[in-house]
């Protein structure tokens, strides 16, 4: 997509593209409601998937922080803990989507081809898996100007983690198990989802990114920037699905 729209003379267009992607959908953050369609098991699965991806994102952030080489005494611990989180998050994701519980649900007739809730679960997992795969292919960055790449990746990961936590807070409140607290949980979830999109937009369409593009650091001629845009595009797909998540029956 970026190869088609990007050229040095059209750098400002990129910001417009990302803003349109961010806001083209209606205010779906407020569209998640109790009337439209998931059973309780679906929300539990979604919360587990979101938590698993969040672990992977945080693990990669710890690894990138260590890669910056600013605190050699703790960098090794940061890498080791980051790798542990990536491993455990990946295992949890795999168990959620391929374990005995999911297999049993399929045998009981919850087929993605027939059941809208299961179809959504698989679509969410598919988009999350693309992000996880891209994180595993993150290029190494050196010191100096290249370091901005890791800073952007850490911020993008943080924005997606905010959205994942926001969606989980929203779903927790929707379960209706703690009257009064549930309303706080739902509203806090909405706030986190909204702020996650705002942060994402600031990173990918803000003045700093536009300046880098105008200075010639574009997806076409810079490996790190090309990766940044691929990661952001994949993460935006997850953000959009989280906003569109149907409510509990």
C-alpha cells in the first residue's frame, strides 16, 4: 500500500491516510453494547487473547529497551524477562485458540462458518497473530538516529496495549457481576480505547513522523521506517476489531 502512495513529493499525504484510517469507521468505541451478541465464553476467550498479545508486546518492549544499551547492569535481565514474556504469551495464545477448550467448542457446533461470535474470535486472533509474527521479525537498530525506530515501536506497542487493556476492562464491566463497579470498568475501558487511538495517531501522523518523511526517511528507502509502517498497519487492524467487538448477550 505504501509503495503505491508514497513518494518524496507527497509525504503529507501519509498523515491524511493514517487519519482517515483512524477515523473512517464510526464511533465504534461506543457501539460495544450488551444487546448484540456474544455469550460469556466468547468474552473470556477475547480477554485471554488480549492478555496473551499484551504479554508479547511488553516482552518485545523490554527487549528493545535492553537493545538501547543504556543500562548494561540490567539490560540482560530485561532481555531475559522479555523473552520469557514473549514465550509465555505465545503459549497462552496458542492454548486459547488450539487447546482442548476451543476444540470442544468446535465439536459442540461453534463453527466460525456458522457462529458469528466464533467467527469474530477467529478473526481477532488472526489479526493479533499477524502482529505477533511481525514483532518476531523486528530489525535490529543501532545507536544515534536509528534509535528513533525503537522508540516508535515501543510507543506503538504501548498504544496497542492500552487498547487491549481498555477492551478487557470494557468486557469485564459488561459481565454484570459487580453492579456499580461495572459502570466504572466500562467507562474506563472506553477512555483507554479512545486514548490508544489518539496516541497511535500522534505517532504515525504527528509532526515528528511527517518531518522524518520530509527529511527522506520513508518506507521506500529506509528499512526501519518500512517495518514501522508494516507494524502500524497490522496493529491498526487489531485496534479496529477491538472497537467493533460485539457485546455480551
